[in-house]
C-alpha cells in the first residue's frame, strides 16, 4: 500500500509542485489579507498544490510514450515502469483537478478557480499535446503554465490580479527557459531519440547556450521589480541582486565550459535561486509589514482598527432605536433588496466623525445615486449614552447638507444599547475604545458595505471617498444589479485593490497585456506552423 501511495505521489512530481506552491504562497503573503484567515489560507494552498499536481499527472499520462524512450524518465516514472494503468493515472489527474477547482472556488474565488483550470488546460493541451512535439520554443511559451501560482493566490484573496502578481508571474516565466534548457543540454540525445524538438536538438548547443545567457540577463533585472515598487523590504533587494549575480556567474560559466558538469550546475543553481528568491520575498514582506504597523500606530491606538470579516453575516435581528425613538431591527433596512453602506460613528464626536460624515456626504453629492433609491445607509452610534433626539438632529443636518430631501427615506441614524452595539461592531470587525479621561471614543473612519441580505462585502477606508469607489463597492455588493448598464460595465473594468483599499483599472490593463501577449504568441506559432508546412510542401 505504501508503495502504491508513493507511486501516485511520484506521478504528481512533488518537487515541482512544492516550488509551484511556494510561489503562490509568496503572492498571498505579499497581498496580506488571508494571513488572518488560516483555514482559508491552507485550503487555498492545497488548491494550488492540487492544481499543479493535476497538470503534472495528466502531462505524464500523455507523455508516457516519450517517457518510455528516455532513460531519464523510463526508469523513474510510474507509467513507463508499469506500476499503474494509464486509465488509473488519467482518473487520478482529473480527480485532482476537480478537487482543486472546488477548493479554490469554495475558499477563494471563482476567478482563482478558473485560472487554476486554465493552468491545467494550458500545460496539458497547449504545451504537452501541441507545443512540446512541434516547436523548439515549446518551453518558452508553455512555461507560462508553471508561472501562474502567484496569479491564483492573489485572485483567491482578492478576486483580482494586481500588477505585482502579474510581475511575479513574469519572473517565473523568464526563469523557466534557462532553467529547463540547462537540463535539456544534458539529455539532448534522449530528446532526439524520442523525436522531441527541444532547442538543443533543433538549434544545437551553441544556440541554446546563447539563449540561456540572454534570458538570464533579462531575468535578473526583472527580479528586482518588487524592490522598485517597495513591495518587499531592502533586504530583498540585496539578496535578489546577489542571487542574480550567482545566476549570471553560472550562466557565463556554462557558456564558456560547454560540458555537462557546468550544465548541471546551472540547472541545480536555478532551482535554489527561485526557491530562495520567493522565500526571501515572502519573509521580508512580513518583516516590513509588521515593522511598519508597529511604527505607524501609536501605543495608545494599538488595538483600534478593523479586522476585515468579509463574508460574515450581520445579525438582522439586532434591535436599535431609530430617529423617532422606535425600536427597529436591522432586517427592516436589510429587507429592501438594496446594498447597504454601514457607518459606525458617534454623534457627539468633536472631530473625526464630523469630518467623516462631511466627507461621505460630499462623495454622495457627486454621485448620481440617491439613498433610498439605489442603496441604503445605516449610521449607528457606538456611544450607548446617545439618544434618538441627537440622532434626528444629525440626520436633519446631513440631509440638508446633501441637498436631496427625499434621501431621508434611505439614510437612517440609529442609537442602541451597549449590547447591540458590541454585537454589531464585533460582527463587522470594527474595533474601538472609550477613553474616560477625554470622554471620547477612539476609532477609525471606515464604511462597511453590506449586501442586501446583510453580508459584509467590502470595506472603504478614509475620511472621504471617490464617488466611483463608493458606487463600485455598492454595485459589487448588489451583485451588479444596481444602477445602469454603464455602471455595471464600469464594475467589470474596475477591481478592488486591497493594498490601496481602492478600486483600480491597472489590474485589468495587466490582464489585457497578458492576453494580448498570449494572442500574439499563439498567432506567431500558427504562422510559423503554416509557413513550415508550406515550405515542406513546396520542397
């Protein structure tokens, strides 16, 4: 039984899966939001691992004919050794893919799940079935599949792919050719025997060594991008530069010596390089983020802020008092089929709350949406001593400032008991503290966006928001059912960036660039294949 389990693990190429997982985990560390949700984090890590394992198993299933002809694989891989049937391997690979999709969709996002499925499809169909047996640049184009873990990890956390995640993809993409070609130089005769057109077989050793050198010199500066964007700490810059210098040294040594020992040395170093690079990237990000947090938050304000509880259900039966002093449950406002902006303040606040409510009123004034029509606003006092008469006065003041009298039907100012306030603030992760000496509440200015059923959808931070950010957050919470077709198209183009706590277009631009590059590369392959067939026909 142990041997059977070992064979199936071997079929998944565990060392490759480990490297794939580490690059994905690094992206999630740099994004940061999943670090407070360990169950989700580990489930997504498992989903990333099974995505890589599924792709590898299906690759071995399709390549079993090639593997049986190559000495390097014929004596090591389970299928050429006859340790399991091809059908068993096929079902195992497909099963891993299904579980990976479920994990990424259930604990991450559907975007992450579909990127995972695209990874498997690209590696199995585009690379294994098509490119590997047709073009010497198979690994250049096909290597994109092995670089997607950062995209999956980031998308699982944010339902978005940021420029940083895309750049981590680029680092791995640029690393793949020199890493793989170094090994291909050693086993070129085996590839030739199996009729696989790897670059050393088709173009020769000299051309391959030159290509390795070119990609190395392109990859090293690309690896410094996280330093330029200050996504990783200064230590990363130094270590990445040292690692890159080592890579250049081994590449030049390989180029000059032209022997299997130098090829193997580069191949081995390339694995250490990528593993160390991403581990250092993750560790320095954690160190910098913790240091920044400790420096930026005064001791007396530590413990005040927001623990984001996206996906939490607010208790609709919590009871407060409205402006007229009537008991009212939250489901009175949550049952109207509209997204809700929840503002937690206190009406007697001498500074921050006034600035906050003034800022959001100004944002609403510049929106073409009106409370009560497209969305609801619930403003709740966190001070249990405050009464409905003060809530009514504040409502009158801000409705007048907004300049839309009919908005009074959709903007609600509530007060409540300490128990109700504590329950609500705990459910949305809002942390505050009362200071007896100043008789004030310390808290942060934040808008908590709820779905029409009261599920926490998004947080917006700051005293004032761009009208577009507020509208996009509400539209997102309403599942795209709020506003006009134009509003929904804008939501499609914009995504929330948890680093800036705002909606941004650049991520989509990055995806467009990736898509355009892929289309260009695929078109080039088609053209080269068509040209080759024509030349063969005329010849």
